[in-house]
C-alpha cells in the first residue's frame, strides 16, 4: 500500500467527507473554503467548530493548507494526489466531447500532421486548457544520408531509408563548416548507418565518440547531439510537439508571478527540441497519467498539472502522447476521460496508416 493510500485509509468517514468537499469546492471555484460553508453542505449535522478541528487535522497531515491566517483551506499537491487516486470517480467522456474529437479525423487520408494539428486545437477547445500532442516519428532503417549546404548558416540533410522513403531536414550547421567538411561528415556517418534507425545511429556514434576519446568531426558530432537535424517543414513526419490553447491557461491565472511562470513554461515547450521527456512520462504503459505540480519537473515551476496518455501503433508500441496542461484545479473528472479517448482515437489513426 502506498503512502497516499495509507493516509486515505486513516481517515474516518467525517474526515473523508470534509476533505472531499474542500477539494471539490477548490476545483470548482479555485478559492479556499471555510468551516461555515462546509457545515451547510455536509449531510451530517455537525458544528463549525467540529469541522474546523477536522480541517486542522487534515492540515497537520499535509493534505490541506491555509493561504491566509483567517482564510479557509485549499488542498495541497499531496491532497490533490490523494483525491485523484482514491476519491475521484471517472466515467466515460461526454457525448458532445466525443463528437468534437471524432470530427477531427473525418478524412483519414489526409496528412497525419495536419490531422494532429486539428486534434490539438479541438482538445484545447473541449477542455479549455492547453493541449499537447507528440506526433510519431518515422523509424525505418536508414540506407544513406547526405549533407547539402544552402548558405553559411543553413544546410539540409537528405535521409534515404531502406524502404525507399526520402526525407529532407533543415538545420543550422556549426560555424566555419564548408561543403568539404559536410562531405566528410556524410562519409563518416554513412560508414555506420546502414540498416540502423536514427535512434540506433545516435547510440552508435555516441559509443564511437566515447570509445575513441578523440575529437570527431564537429559537424557529425553536432548533428548526432541535435537528433540529426531539426524539422522546419510543417509537412514533415518527424517527431514533433504540437502545443495549442496557450491563452486558455493564461486566462485562468491572474497573479503576475504565475503568469510569468506559465509564459516561461510555454516558451520552453515551443523551443524544446528534445521532447522525449513526454514519452518518458508515459513509460508505465497505456492509460492516463496525472502529474500535479512539482510531481513533474517540466511543470513544477508553473504550478500546473498535466493529464497525459500515450497512444500506440499496431505493434502496441508507444509512439506518441496527447495531453492537457492546466492549473492544479483542473476538472480531472471530465478531462481524464477525454484525454484517454483522444489517445485511443489517435492510436487508431496511426495504426490504420500501417
């Protein structure tokens, strides 16, 4: 039994009911709730003094907090975790929500990236939060690659896969590199890449760098460290993070410091090139996971929560994720089922493309 489960088990019926009412009131209003308000909503006839004592006990356990000396209580992150794990009841998504999400995938023959853009926008609109969609990446084995210089600060890498698929990726090369150095870098990488995926190639080159302990061509090294170039083409099939509904989250927060933290969060998300962290969040297997505040390093500074679910291909391999970011007082009961439904919807779409 986990520590959170033990805390829930230790509560008597009265404590559990007071705790539930405080959390539900907070999720609805975002503000603290006082003992007199609770007395009017409880089924059991108890005094305000009795309720205050119960709330003090819950505060001592670290489940509630008082933002001001004379104010009521709000749940802590631990309190929200216990509520989500042990008290929250999650049903099926509402019919209207399902219909909105279903409408994003009317034309299954359309390019996957465009469909997932619509999925992100619709999920943001349905939840009134900020949505994230991590798109799948192309993982076939490589046959050959070439670097092509476009200008002093712009270059192209042409990737040829063993199944005949060809992709072009734009990137910014390290300063001072010439067409000759790019050819040398191509030759260096081509010596290792045949039959390997991009991920396997990165691992191989990292091993070669560590084994040789010498300075390998800086271009090849930089390309490996950056994931073999960055997609600038919106039609690309590379792993990509789609963030939608930034304004929804900003509108829910009023304090300047909170706004600043959330803006920094989204600035980081939109700049972030290595977004594997989102898949790591879902590595426990299928199903929705909820990260509240500091439980997730990506969102700890903004005081936000993340509800995220992976989606899988026909081989039951996790290839991406969808989620919703919002304040800790998210309507978890409504958002969890719609995130889960959306992940299943996207998973079917990806599987149908195989």
